[in-house]
C-alpha cells in the first residue's frame, strides 16, 4: 500500500472514530495554547484593552450615565465588559487561522492523517481556554473597581459559563472571516465591521432606551445584548430563565450557522 493511500485510509478511519477526532482536536488545541506560553505578551496585551475599557467607563463616563432602576453603573457595566472582552478576543481566531493559511501550515494539516474537523475545533477551544483566564481576570478587576454580586456564587459561575459559551460561538464567526480572507492583516481589518455594531450598538455599556427607535430595535434584538442581559440577570437577580435561554439560543444558532460555513471554507482553503 502506497503512503498516499495509507494516509487516506488513516484519515477516513479517524473521521469515523470519535476518539480519533477528539484526540486530534486536543492536539491542535495544545498546539495553539503553546503559542500563548511561548509568547506570553499575546495574553498580556489581550487583557490590557478590557482593563482600559473598565477604567474609562467606570471612572470617566460612569458619572454621566444613568441606569434605569437605580442600579449602580458598575454593576450594570461589568456584565457588558465580560461580553465585550470575549467578542474582541474572538478576533484572535480569525487572525490565527488566516496566519496558518498564509504560512502553509493548513496544507500540512491537510496532508496529515488527522480529522479535518480537529483544526477548527481545536483552534476555537484553545481560544475558549484563553477566555477562561481573561474572564477570571476581568472579574477580579471588576471587584477592585466596586462591582458586586447580588445573587450567589452558583449564579456567578453560570454567568461565567454563559460568557464563555458566547465567546466560543463568536469564535466560529471570526473563524469564518479568517478563512474567507486568508490574510492576517485583512482578517483584523475585516473583523471590525462585524464586531463594532454588535458591541457598541448594544446594551453592553448603556441601556438602549435612549437610542433612536431604528437603532434601539437592533440593540434589543442581537446576541451581545441578549448575553449581556442574561449575565446581568444572573448577577443582579430578578427574572432570569427567559434571558438565559434567549442567550443560549443565540449561541447555539450562531454555532449551527457558522460552523458548517467555516468547515466548508477550510476545505476550500486547502
């Protein structure tokens, strides 16, 4: 049996056997996480921006922003910061995949006897693992600037899990962007028109009540607002289930739509 045929047989076997795909996904995830250990500046600088946002909105704009219901602005702000952090962090997925394509690494992955799904899943899971650290750090920063939980520890953990799920879903959107443009600089530029409306035209930092009617409709019915509202419900108290299920539905819907598109683009890219 020729080496090419052997590779084809091995790849087909791994695609059929779930354990093979899981093993390959773990290997790719480890490969991407090693990059953060070898270049810790990547992780450091990914936390500086959200810290700056916390300080700006807490101490520069916080005194001028009124929140309905008499909620302290810092308690309203921090759930939005958590969501904004994972959205901005998801750009790394686009840049990383575009870099792998441009460097020829994707072709190497394609030639290896490994599950093709592992390349994308491993990348998105690595970025989710990074988000665990970043979100935990942002919670510490939040406590230092006066953020307080009005519910309990279990609700806080559920809020963190929801933020991480949303970050994972957003990674698939930006994976699609990175695979579509195939260039890291272009991927970074192309990501901004996607994330800017989602983050800034949302309830992440301010209530949509004072927005123009046409903008308020969008701000109240988009995934960033849904997730930020659910996280606030989990940390502030009050009706929670409907908001949480709405956020989960957005996350699942994003993954269902964009994961197949990303897989198709990956197959075409190599």
